[in-house]
């Protein structure tokens, strides 16, 4: 009986630790996504109102029709 | 012994659940009236603007008080574009992150690099969510330019307030997941307004 209890405890601990590991991994992946580098030629040189307006006009194409 | 093991397991699961819930929960900053009790004069002026009911009036009031959007403490004041959202947490976080990374201290390509890194918008990731967030930042950049022009005296308070009010409305539409066609109509109106004061 004692052996059985220890096994149950170990299983519970493993499950809890796995849940934490999964959560940490998920959050790390999302941070990595947000800090990903993009090629230099993609950057807009914002100097005038029209630079912003043009960038907005380009970006709106990625939004659902 | 078996009962004891089950009891201990139950306690462990309960504690873990509480911990996970605590990690996952976030808090939405409110327009706290407690913080409004500050005796600082400029703070009082700012809070007076926040008490106005009509958005364009609040914007005009902030322009007159020289309260720049990038100087705002978003723990105290919810950004205009986030106010009407049912779940404004992500919207407020976006504004806070822009401040944290000081994107508005940069110029030209560095500013764009900062915006894109923040929302994850790139050649490899053109997801709708990142595109919408990128547009919010672009509109915020445009708003900053209108504020600068207003401070320099080249656009009146009234015209600046009307333009910024429309910018905020477009940002709300973007955050409300409105379709492209609806947003384009307002963008065209914004372009006309901006070109008429240039």
C-alpha cells in the first residue's frame, strides 16, 4: 500500500511539472516571435506624414476584405 | 495510507492550480479616482481633460495642456483607442510596450524597426493580428506628427483635435476587427483632412 501511494504521488508531481514546463515553453515561444529580426530592406524611412500614410495603405492589404 | 496519499495529491493539484491561475491573470488599469486626487497642478489639469464626456473635447483639452500621448502613464489613463473595447488588456499592453521600448524616441527606419519588432510584423509574418497592431502603431506615429505640428503652431488646436479624433476612431475600428472596406473609407477621409492642413 505504501509503495502504491508513493507511485501516485510521483505521477501527480510529474503531471504538475509537465504543465509548468509546457506553460514556460509557450511563453518563451511567444517572446521569441515578438523579438524576431526582419531584413533591413523592409524598414520604412518615416520622415513625412505621407510616409506613414503609404505604410498604412500597404499594410491594410493584409487585413480581411 | 491510501487515503492520505489521495489527500496529499489533491492538495498539490489545488496549490498548482492556484499558482497557474495567479500567473495567467492580468489586471486592467482603471481611470483611478484615487490617483486623480494628486495635488500636482498639471495632474489636476490633465484629470480635468479626462472628465470631459466627448472624445474630441478631451483630445483638444490635452493638446491645450500640452499632454503628449507618448508621455501618458497608461497605468492611470486608458488610451482613447482602448476605451470602448470589451477586453482592452491587449490594447493597453501594446501602448505600454511602445513606451517601454521608447519607439517614439527613434526616427526614420529605426522607428519602423522598433514598431515591427514589437508587433512581430515582418516579411515572414504578415498575420492579420500583427498587421492590425502594426497599423495601430503607424497611426500612433501619425498622431505624434500632428501633435508636433500643433506644438510648433502650424496646425490649430481645433484642426489637430479633429484629425486625432479621426485617428483614434480608425484605431478603434482596427482593434474592433472591422473589415478593410470600413476602415478604408475613414482612412480616405483622414488623408483629405491631413492634406487640407499641410
